[in-house]
């Protein structure tokens, strides 16, 4: 052994090669398993964020209001209330109710059963109706919206309208009067059957 050999450093192998495991080719300076641990922490972080978002949605969602029970009947109070009625503030105002759609105050069709005996091809029908808040009206056959499928434009109120007849070739037929006004549309239908 020469003097030069004694001062030359001995090459060292990385510990991973000595132990028989290959280093991570993507990052030779990282110990093996670090990459897998990083992905594990990323997955835990994403799951934690998803749980927080779900909790926030559950907390912030509006509470469902139960539907009013229309069949409930009021029960009389057994004893008068001892608390005085609440005083109303002079500043409190009530909002006016939105205007309602036009309404039928009456509607009829005669006859409701068409007498097609004796070989009649059709039976005359007579309609009567009255309305409030309507500016236009239509009558239709075979529809529940006479405005969309009108037979004829008619007055907003009529007594004895007789321009339609039941066709005896039909088992039944729907007749509709539709009224319209600045606040909406209302339909009234009747089904005439063959007798």
C-alpha cells in the first residue's frame, strides 16, 4: 500500500443500496416512502375540506317549514288568558295583498248528460257564467285552457251562450271557459257525457 492510497477517500454507497432498496428515481435525495406519505396527507386534507363543506351546508340550509294542517279544528280555551294583548306599534304597517287573478262568480252548463237517443248527431248545450276582474274570455272544446286552444272569444259574463253542441259520436267532451285580466288567468271546465 502506497502513501497515496492511504490518503485517498474510500467511496461510500448510499444506505438504500446497501439495504437492497432502490432510491426514488423522481427524487434521489428523498428517502423511500416520503412520496407515499405526501399523497396520504393530501388525501386526508381533501377529505377534511369535504367534511367541512358538508357541515357548513347542513348548518346553513333553511329549515323546512311544516305544511299547515287544513283539517285541524280549533279547540275552545278552557280558561281566559291572563296576559294582556300585545300593543301594536304605531309604526307597524301591513303590506297590501297582491291582486288576485280574475274569478268566476258563477258557471253552469246544461245539460251535463247529452241525450243522444233517437239517432241525434248532436245535442245543443247552453252555458252561463259571470266573472269579476276579467277583461277577456274564451270558450274551448277538448281543452282545459280555452285561451291556448280557443273555439271562440266570448264576453267575460254570459247568460245562455248556445253556440256549442255536444257531438253524439263522442263518449264525453270537456268544455272550458277561460277568463283573463291584468292580474292573471282563470279556467273553469265541465265534462259533458253521452247519455
